[in-house]
C-alpha cells in the first residue's frame, strides 16, 4: 500500500481502500462489474426508481385497499403488483378451470398472523453463528384476503377481487412499508451491489429522490436492507468495494457527494439518464377522442349516478341516445351505414359510453356497421387508462341468431387489442347454436344469453332484457340503436323504462327511403291521433355544427 493510501472498514466489515481525501480507490485486479456476470441478474435496476411507473403511489394504494373489482391487463399487473408484494402473501393456487383459460390465486395480508414476539430463549444458530436479532413489531393481525384470476384467451387479463368477511385492513399501507420491503426495492439494491458498490453508496443513491423512493414503498429503506440484499453475493466476492462516481466515503458521515461536484450529474450509467419532463404528453392511439371538461357539464344531470345500485329484480339506468337528421332519419337506407355526428358530438357519445356499464344495439346495426362498440375517449382503458376502466360491455340483441361473428369482426379485433370488452349476445330460444361459435365467443370474454320472455307481439320483452342485464351486474346501459330498437322503446309499454335521452341532431336532411325514428302512433279515447311520447326536463346544447337535446320521458 502506498503512503497516500489507508485502510478503512466498509460497513459490512470488509476493507475498502481509500486515499487521504477519503475517496475509495479502484482496486487492482478484476473489475467489480465483472461479478455481475457471475450471479443471476436482477430483473429491476436503478432505472426503475429514477423512472417509476405512472401514478405509482396511487396504484399501490388501489392494490392495497381493493375496495372493488380491479381489472388490469397482464402487462399492467406485472408492472404494479411487485410494488405491493410486501402487503400480499400468496396462500395457495386454486389451479385452472377445465378450459385452461382461468387461473386463480389467493392472497392474504402479511399480517394475517401475529408479528414477531421475543421467545424465552432464541435457538442457537449452527456453526457458532451469532443469534439473529429479530425486530419486535407492534400491531395486531389483519384478515384481509383477495383473489386474482388470470384469463388467457383472445386477450389476457387479471381480475382482482376482495374475498372473505373483512372489508378493509386494520392498518395502513405505511405500516407495512415499515415492516417489509418490496422485492422491487431489494432487486434495485442488489442490481447495484453486484457491480461492486458499497451498500452505503447504493443506499445514498437510492435515497436522493425521497419522493420517488416513498412512492415505491421505500420510505423506511435503510442501509441494513441494502446490505441484506447483497449478503449472498458478498459471501462469494470479497474484493474491496467502491462508491459511485461523484461521491466519496466520509468518516462519520458515510457516503456523501464530493464538495466540488455537488451540482454535477452522476456519471454512472443510470444517473446519466435525465428524468423525463414532468408533463411529457403520453402517446395515445390515433383514433383517440377528446371531450373537453367544460363541455360535459350539461350532461351530468342525465348520467347514471356514480354510486348507483340496482335494486334486486329492478331495472338498470337506461339512457337512450342516437344521432338523427332533421327529418328524423338514422340512415339513408336500411343496412347502409350513414355518418351523421360531427367530431364534437362523436366525442360526446364516447364520453357517454365511458359512464355506462353496457352499450346495447340491435342485430341490424351489428350486421350493417360491424361496430367496435367500445369507448375511444382519452383516459379510458386502452386509450391511456388502466385495464378496461371506462369500457362498456357490448350487448347485441339478436333473437334469431342472425349475426355471424368471427375473429375478423371489428368488435373482436378491438378485444384482441385490449381496447374493448367481449360482447354479450342476447338470443331467443329454439336456435341450435354451433358449439364452436359459443366457445369462440367465450375465448374473447363474451357469451350468449338466452331469454324466454316475450311481449304480446312475440318479440323479446324489453323488461326481460333489462332485468337480465341487471341480474348480471349491469347497473346502467346506453342504448344506441338501431331504428327497430329505438322505435320499440318509444312505445307506451316501454318508454317508462327509459331514464334519460340524449339525441344529437345533425344539420342535414337525408330524404325519403331512410331508416326513420317514428314510433307507431296512438289514438285517444275518441279515436283521434295523439302524441306518442313527450320529453321534459329539457336541455339544448350546441356541439360544433350539431345540436344535442337531453331530456326525460314525461308521464302520459
């Protein structure tokens, strides 16, 4: 050792060479980075701390509370779940169902059993090793449980639901962050240690941005945690450790920045990457729609309440909405797709879709338009949002099984892309459905629903249709057409089922021969014609070149 070098003890008891300034010197011999090739590489690095997933703190809280059903795409689940594995401990795997598409796991809160309490005498460790000091933790138990169901078919997803009697934790997330570190944090620490860096240096680097560290669950991360992450590797690699560039080892203060480089950017491979701009615009699919906040207020009184609950055996909130010409036409001719809505009112329609559990159309619309029946509004699932948040369930009323749906249908392509849900198809009895078609629809997360209740004209009863949807958990349904569906619902026997209407009128005449909204007329007691239905609680709003009318059916 030269006269300008001295020996200092590293925090794990190994020797660290340092010069008179306290800066550890690079040891001779193998480069510490070479050791990283001799141990399994960590799945996460410092990059994951410098550039955390979006809304990480909020997502950790969501996955901690699990107050309702959470649906995530597989990539989203794998991105966020490791940040709460200090909370949830897998109990057992229930296995897959007979189709092999559904895999269920059960998890319990880590505090399901009492935390450590001191024994009368600790069991001696083998080979004369010192007794491990266990931390005495305060707090009771927590019986919160959940299950995850992974679906693999035409798309892949995770559904997370709470199970058991306990509806909330007996503690907060911060309490578990104090007790247990996530694998993400330990992986990040390990990824730096195996490069030959001192645990204290790794800890200092990880603690530079405490806001990001806390969001990742590391508010209580300490040097001992980093040292624990490195123990297995350190047993096989006893070379002197070093600190990160731009830092130095200071007696009494640990690892600190060099005074003359306090404002410099770290030169290691991770710190060279600048943080992304705080308001970097996200990338959305090209067909994403934007509906401004200040354009939404007029719709709010007609939307389903956020905390809507459908009474047992009751009907869901029903919003009837469609676009029409000035001569009350929906299309130029039957089975001919006709675009009426302008850009602004189209965005409004997708905003309405995001506020309903389901969107319903008749089979004629499905055949003529080959619709996607999803929501393309900015911020919903598939368009910048998580999972399928804001995506309604498509429902097609097809009593005679006329619609031949295939994987090339736009609605199923939308499902494959993770931008919509699998459709439910409502049928009447008496049609022998091909089992392959049934399985194909299940593969995409859809299903066939058979109904047996008819009205006086031997058509499927709308009362039965809506009650069947409510029984499946649909609290609100947005009915968009086509002409047959709209005209039926405006009949006296069904109009009371409509909660609200939102009609867009385009400044155009389509002419005779089109598909017209014109319910069958009514007569009064004297045989004279009378209006079929009138709406009240009216609001008018111009959107671009279109005019939108919102209202509610008036009792007649």
